[in-house]
C-alpha cells in the first residue's frame, strides 16, 4: 500500500512484467497478465461491479498499457497490443493492434511486424547454423594443421637423428 499498488492474491501475473512508476495500479482477483507486459501508472484491471465469478480482464503477452487506462470486464486483450493513455477498454482487443480513446477504438494494426519478426528470427536461425558450420570447419582445419605440424616435426627430428648417427 506504500506505493499504491493493489494486486489481489488470486491474480495471475506472467514473467518479466513491468509496472512503471508503480502508482495506483490495481490487478483484480481473477485477472491474468501475460509475460512481458508493461503497465504505466493508474491502470486498473478490474470489473464493473455488476458481474460475479470470473469478472476481470485477461491480458495477453507483450501488451503495452499506457497511463490512466481502465481495462474493465472479463475481456481478452490480444498479444502484442498497445493501448494508448486515457483509454477506457470495455470490449475485447485483437492481437497486434494499437487502440486509443474513450471508448476505445482500434487505430492501427502491427500485423506486418509479425511477418518482419518471423523473417528476422528465421534469418538469425540460418546465421546461427552457418556460424556453427564455419566454426566446425575451422576447428577441423586447426586440428588437421596441428597434426601435420606434429608429423613434420617428428619427421625432421627423425631425419636429424639419422644424419647424426
């Protein structure tokens, strides 16, 4: 209570969540907050007081929720979505969209970023495989060179021994 953060014990919170400023954040009993989410100050994830049972929002992974946003009701906010400051969210939000306003409106889609990240991850994987292949090739060349230099050194030592006798 010293920081004005109220997280109910039944709430489910994912890994790497950032509660920026940690002021006036409320996470209700049946709320779920996914991995990698960011909540700025004054964000309640609450109910309207009219429902019973499971009445809090379910926030997906990597969602950004701006300052003074109210997310109310048992709704789902899709992965990788962004909610602009001072928005009031009373209906579900799809994945990969940007929303603003009271009531909330979708103003953009980041679906293109999904393809971009897919390409980046694929290229990283290919680069990693190529790097491992080159590393293995270099390692085998070094081992071969060391073996050849040992044989050369043994041969020259044997030649020197035979000529001195």
